[in-house]
């Protein structure tokens, strides 16, 4: 955590760099605006206690960053800007707004200096987007369609209902009915209130050693960003720097010289609660290939996470905690509803492990994966189990 805080300070000072073998990475003259994502309300910072209790990880991240960097950010014409993850309702956002007001008053900086974009990445938050914008008011920078966590949230919240069983992860695209309803409603809600709507992250990444893989990734990202810009989004995410020109080209083609599309109110959007919940209309099937992909991605990502890597390139996709959550929760859901057999999943886990290096981190990753994918009781977040493993390793 200390290294992360130091790195954010170095980024502000433009001194951050990374050396890997013969390669050295540093910032260009022109850099992106820095946004910090504090951890969710569900996590604790196990290395810091107040009055004998572990502190909220989100409050710890926010407080350290704001206290150390608010003034020097303002001196550089920027400010303390945040992404707020994992929120499920407007009351959680109201708490964040209270924290913002308290912190600004305590530090003697004007209210409204802090700006925050809320990730709409849970199914419950999709029903309260207007309320979420209202609660942030002077601190709001808009909403972001956090697509991968959103899919995970749908699986998690309705895991016991057969009509919410999803097919192979690769078949759950942004064009399926329940995802279209969610993203279009986000644009309409934001623009109705004069707030920016930010699209999601396409997971495809280029491979500089494989032109065929790169061309496939570029084509898929191009399609994704063409859809988002046509839908009215004001900006978007990509998973790799080489994809920035592709995304920019698609948005420039629609925006021209305009900085946003706030004037597009999308009054044609008629998404209702039933549309947000229409998971049963998702086409596709559950295959052994899909099971194997989920097991392989889940174990390999957890191994990367345990080694301090939050986003890992796996099979030409950028995997993060959200995509790993989809992988393991689908296994749990398919087992619960009898769509796959436990013996087959265990066999595939053994086969995947045989293909991986015989190292402790992969054995620990397998243990974590089995706890969050095969256990009778569904674990809300795999990072809770993985974090406990990390603390044991540190001990």
C-alpha cells in the first residue's frame, strides 16, 4: 500500500518510471489526468488499525491520497479526482459525499474541489443512477459503465435463480439485451442531468509479436468503441495504450470538435426494470471449453494477484479482478444449477494445473479458486479470500 501511495505521488511529480530488464518506461510530456480508485466499502486495510480495529480500505486510500496530494494537484491546475467502485445504492454515495465535504473543510479547500465518477458496476446501482448523481451533486463528474463487474453482480445477486444462468463468458457481449438496456439507460440518465457518461473497457489487447492477434484485437475494440460513441457516450476506457488511437478515432468520427455529447438526451431509450433483468434472453450455451477457460483464467489471474499484479494479460485479454470474478462465479452458478458436473470441473482443474509451473503461488491460487468456485456457500468477493492468503504469506 505504501508503494502505491508513493507511486501516485511520483505520477503527480512526473517522476514515476519502471525498469524491466533492458526496458525503461517513463511519462511523456503530455499525460492523462490522474484518477484514483479507492477500494470498496467491503474491504478493510489490514495493516492499519484505529482503536484496535482495522480501518476501512476505501477511506484509508482516499485519506492518504487527498492529504498528501490535494495542494500540489491544485497548484498544477488539476485536482483530486476519484473513481468510486462497487457501490450498490445512493446511501453509500451519500456517505462518500459526506466524506468529501468533511475532508475539504478539514483541509481548508473549497467544496467541489474533489470530483468523482461513480462506476455503475452492480445491478442494484443500475436502478438508482439518478439518485446517485443527485447525492454527489457538486462533486459529480458522471457515471461509468463498469461492464465486467456488472456481469459479475448479475450472476452474484441472482445466482440461485435458473433464469439468470448465463452461457460461456465469451458469449456475454455488450450487445446482449440486458447489457444494452443497462448502457443505454446510463447514457440517457447522465445526459438528462448534464453529467458525462463514460463507456467500459474492452478486454482485447494487441500482441506486438503476433500481427494476427493484434489485428483481431483492433477490430473488436473498433467495433466496441463505434457502438459506444454512436450510443452517446462521452468517453471510454481501453485496456492497453496501443488501443488509444483506435478508440479516439471512433469517438472523433462522431464528436468532431465537440468535447462531449451531452446534448444527445437519448429520449428514444425506453429501458425499464424488466429490460435490465432480461438475462434469459442472452443467447449461447455452456460448453466444456467455457468451463476450461473459466478455470484457467481464474487460477492464473489469482496467481498474478497474489504476486501484486492487478491486471494481467492472459490469452490476449486483459484480465482483472472483475473478469476473474465472472469466471469463478460462473463455475459456482453452473454447479449449483446442475449445468456442469463437479467431477468434470475437478478434472479440468487438475488438467489446467498440470499445464502450469509447479510453483507455490499456483498451488495457493488453486486453493483460493476452489474456495470461491466450488464451496457450497458463495463467497461475495474472491479478493477477500485472496487477501487473507496474502496476509498469511506475509506472516
